[in-house]
C-alpha cells in the first residue's frame, strides 16, 4: 500500500492504482493524507471541498465522498480500518513507508540528528528522493494549495541545505548542474547564486562564476531596480582577486551523497498525472530465452559496465520479439520508477505509424493535451526529450521499420532506456546494441508445446510431438497455433495433427524463416477451422491494425453469435486477447502476420460481400457514437443525423458499454479514427462524415484537438470528392469551432463562412444557425460587437423558427452577453432568465451552468459580487462534476475577475493561476494571457512590481503569438463559450 502527495496525488494498493470517482474524492484523500495519523476536522474537510459558499448539505456530501473513497480503497484490498471515523472528523492510519510525506519528514528529522555533514547530506538526499514533482499539482482546492505551497517551500529549503552541505564537503563539481537548475527556478535567490559562483570557481571555471554574478546583477537592476547585497558583491570581488580562502576543501572521504537513483531537481515542465504504465500484458506461459533476457538485463542495468541506452531485438516474423521485449521490460520495470511507455510503430502494417503521430501519443501520456502539442515533428521531439530529461523511464518501441521512424522517439536522458523490436537491423541508431533473436531451441519448443497441450498427451505420443515441432520449425507462433488446435480438440491424437502438417506441399512459404514459414502454420490453422471462423478471420483483416472489441465479429458475419466464432479464433491463437479495458471489456488483436494472411484470404470474396460487412460494422460504430454523445454533457457540436445506416447491438450490450460513455470513448479512440478512415477507403462518404462529426462532442470534452482535426480532415476530403454538400457543411463547422479553440480565427472564419453557404444551398436551417452562431464568436472575440450581435440575432431567428430549443437556449445566453457588453442590463437579465428557463426545462445542467457563469457578470455590473460568486460556485461545481476542464477554467477566470474587482489579491490570484494552468494545458493562449494580465495588474496594485512585470510580459508574449497567427496586433477578447 503506497500513497503520495509530493507530486500528483497517488494511491496504489497491491500494485493497483486506486480509482477515485471525481475531484471530490481526490480532495478528501489529499486532506486526510496531509494530516495522516491525525484527526481531520469536518470543518476543514468542508473548506477543502468547497473553498467558499459551502451548501447546507455540505457535511452530508463530505460523508458521502469519504464513504465512496472507503469503498474504492477496499475494492483494491485496503483494510477496513484504513480510514476511521473520529469525533468531529476522520483519520487515515498509515505507516511511515506508506506515505511519501511521512518518509520525507522522517528523513529530514534524521538529517537534523546526524553529527557529520556527510551523513546529513545522505539523509537530505533520501528526503528529496521522495518527491515526484510539485505537491498536489493536480488536486484543485484553494485550501490544499496553501498546504502544497508550504510543502514546496520545505522541499526548496531542503534542496538548498543539501547542496550547501555538499559544496562544503568538496563536491563542487557534482552540485553545479543542480544549482544551475535551481537558480533558473529562483532567479532572484542570491543564496543559490552565491553557492553556484563558489562551485564554479572551485571547479576552475572562474569566468562562468563571474557570468552568474553579472546575469544576476542585470536581472535585479532591470526587473527590480536594486543591486546585489553586499555579501554577494564581496564574493564577486574575492573571485576577481582569486582569494585563496575560496579554495576548495579536501573532498569528503565518505560515500557519494547522491545514490544512482536520486532524482535531479524537478523539471519545470508539466508533471505526469500518474507514472505511465503502458506495457502490454505479459505472456503467462513464456519459456526459455534465458540468454536473450540476461543480455537485455545487462544492457538495461544501471551499474552494468556494458550498459546501453538503446537495445534492438531483431528477428524474422513470428520468432517472438514482442513477447520477449514485453517480458524483459516487466522484469526491468523496477529500475524505471517513473514508468514505462509503450508505442506500436506498426512498420509491418499497411500504414506504418508516423513518428509525429507517435510523439503526439507519447506527449498525451505525459500529460500534454490539446494544441499544447506542437505541430512540427522537431518541436514535438524536443518537447518529448525535455519532459523525460530528469525522469527514469523505459520506452518500448514495438515493430519498428527503419531508423527515421525511431530517431525522433529516442529520449536524450541518461536515466531512460529504449527497447525496440524490428525485423531489420537499425544500424543507423547511434550507440544501439542489437540482439539477434532466432527460433526456440528444441528443448524450449518442447516446453512451450507441452505447457499448452498438456504433459499427458505428449508423454503418450512423444515421437508425434517431436514431429509436430519439427514441422513448426520451433517457431513460437507456429507452435502456439498447432498447440491451440490440439487444446481445442481433446479427442484428437497428436498423430492426426502431424499427418496434416508433415506434407510440405501443404505449407505455403511466403513468410519464411529458413526452410519453414509462419504462413504455413497460419494456413494450416485456417484449414482446421470451421468455415464461419475462416470467414470471420478474413473479414477481421479488413478492419485494420487495431485492438478491437469482441462485438465486431457479429456485424461482420451478420449473425448474433459472433462472439462464439471469436472464441474459436482465440482458442486457435489466431486472434489474441491482449487486455481488458477500463470498462472491463476484453480487447482483441490479430498479429500483424496473421492479419496479412487474413486479408489475402479475403481477396477471393465478392467485393459486394466485403463492402456489406464493412457497412454493417461501421453502422454499429455510428449507432454507439450517437448513443454515447447523447449521454455526454452539453454541447451542440453533434449534427442532425444524415442518411447513413445505423445498426444497434442488443440492449444489454449497449447498456453495458454506455454505462460510462466517456470511458467508452476513451477506450475506442483509436478505433473511432480507424472507422472514419475505413469508411473513406471504401468510398462510404456519408458514413465517414457522420462518424467524424459524431465524435466531435467527445473530442471537445477531452480537448483532443489532434484527433478532432485528423478525423474531420479525412472525412472532409471524402465528402468534397463525392460532392456531399451536407457532410462538408457539418465538418467545416466542426473545424471552425476547433480553429477558435486554437486561436486561429482567420481559418475559423473561412471554414464557417463556407459552411453557412453550403447549409443555405442544402436547406439545412439548423446547421446554418449553428454555423452562424459559431461565427459570431469570432466576431465578438475580435471586437466587432455589432457584427457579432447581428449574427447571433440571425441565428436565433432561425433556431426559433425551427423549434430547436437547445440552440435557442444557447443563443439566448449569447444575446444576454451581447446586451451586457452594450450596458443594457435589463435586457441582458431578460435574456439570461430566458436561457436559464429553457436549460432547466430541457434538464441540461451543463447549459444551466454556462448561463449562471455568464449571469455572474450581470451581478458584478450591478454591484452584487456575492451573488456573482454564488452563481460561479454553483457553475464550477457542475463543471467539476461533469469533468469539463475547459468550462471550469472559464469559471475560475470569472471568479478571479470578481475577487480582483474587490481588490482581493489573495483570493483572485489562486483562482486565476488555476485557470491559466488549465488554459495552458489545452493550448488556449488567449484566455491564458487574460489570466496572467489580471494577475499582473493585481501584483502592481499590491506593489509587487517584479512579479507584475513578469506576469504582464507573459501575457504580452501570448498575445503576440496570437497576433502573428491571425495577422493582427490587437489582443483578442476571451473566447469562452
């Protein structure tokens, strides 16, 4: 059992991450952990959960949150006594080694008791090793932020104390890098600058020591208008005159202070929400490969003399490269505490993965989202390397094709290692060590075969077993296929199988290894399957190189018992059960070689039959996308249905999949993009645009801008080629909204104006209203208020005429905003009231929260900030419940504005900083700039001019970036919906 506060909130029991149901449980756990082994009063828990304006039912809601937390902990194996109820509150009971904060405090106290500097430094290093980043970086609570700030200050103080002691111990060369990083984080800290100057001087780098002083002097003069303190000036003079008293002391004879796994100072980049654990499932019956495993372990070992950062496992198809690397990576995982990243490069597929897309996937795993991911390959690679520079991670690159595909994915950090599988030598990779993987030895092959088939059957026919293994050429994939057939047919003797495979004329040899081939074994498997299973495998090959849910086989075959056929394929080891997703659904995948064979087996089938099968599967995807979108909060991005067919799974299956719609979309992200591409490839333009447009609400909710753009662009090319004006209008509207989020207003305007024209051409009134309303956002953001108002009025007139109350509710709110900007408060209130009534009648809690957020501005204008904060608190609670980060950020921005208007810097700044962090995470430069500008204004009013300059400069740089993107110099207004 292990919990963590010193970084992102972390909870793990029996090797399993504890699922926390939303921010409230996370806040409760964090509050209990901060005061572990002490009673946390109910009043504090209420303050942590709501910050201010707690509801009348606050105590009951805290009790419910703690009860839910207890259930989730117990489900992972925690004892029932972990959290106990105490008079007036709760208490969590943890041992020192179960919570990083307790370990940190213990090591600091040990450091205080040590009598020698060397022992003190070792203890301080152990204390610093407890940290994974800034404390509670992902737990939003103003009360907890105060505690987090206190802990972060303790960490900084401990780090400075440790480096000062090590400097006095004569370890000046070793501390230079850490002092340099620390000075970057604290550019005004003269104590850190002093230590760095001394360390550089003692390392015979006098010129660099003087440069540190000069940079600090200029910084203090330019930004604060002051000079360095006299002690630092004196040190500068002593370095100039080479004062002998500055000479280094004799190095300490004690052991090195920093152990090999001591972390460097935290990277200024974003911290991962949790350590990345992406390795695939291990093979339970893995056998042999002792020599290869030992070689990999030696290459990955931190202290091994032959250690290499990059190891490439090379071998022919089917020799077990991926199984070996997965097994080896899991064995080595303890050496990489910051996690294991797994990327399938799919070089042997029809569409090898582009390194740019793989970098985007890796960056998302490292908590970079939305348009915060750069567009250029080189920029993505640089950001990826920066995020890993101070981490110890293992990167597994499966199925690499050539060096150009791999090079951008190599981390530059010494603490990281890379395992690669490939069918060819990658000699262009600098410093890479290659491991040539051949087939199994006879003993290993027999062990694998016996483990699957059973010892009794092999002992009864040992000669037949040897003959089967000879026919398989000791190739692991062929052995698994043959063994699977025998396991699925217990009445067969081994002789039956041997007679079927010993004739070489029955083995096709396209995929060779020596005189044998994987293809021969696959064809053998196909001959032994029933006809419906062969057909299923053939059609599965058409769906692409994706990890698929089990239900796809039913629509492919147009029969209800598709999963029974799938079981036959799994039993034959032709389809692999790779994992169980977060919803508890099994996931299946065809090995690349088997998928190739399946596609060739499908070639003789009539094209009409294959097309019908594809349409049936895509029709189910479309139906599920629609059902999932209907269950997502708010949003008007989903278009009215087109003419594409829809096919439903059984109600029980749909209910199970849609119990957690966000979780379902998360699990099927790759497949949903694959479905769009599949529709495009088969010329199904109507299905293509409906599938692409249907996922927009999910992409909007998760800020998955790369997926959004990729799917829409694929489908748009198809509908434009087919002359499908309706589909083009919907996709252009979606792209227009995406461009607004990315501050690309010129591109948004072009897309939306074209969408409006197409809507008019096709008579799509609802689409015209939505596109016009979205275009009004561009007008408003760019300060063309009259134009914005005119466009909102046009859209509203259409929506009312069409009887669409959802659009009417949104646009009524927009009208309120416009009237408020004109100072016509009574009219604004009327529009807001109408929008709120409509949203309430529609039971649309997300829209209600949006209106309340907008309504708050009216209350501020009327001099009632308390009522404004009440509205904002209610809106924020809704957005947090719905996990809508972007709308939560807009709400925090408004909260900051209200407090700023009251001159309350202590409350305004934390809210604005939280909002800025969320905007930065999702690439919203414009609203992030607004936050930093407001914070800078508050700093200036408080007389903190150095911070004011820093924050205002940050805002200006963001606005300049937006201006360069849109050929305008004027800062745009916030773009919140």
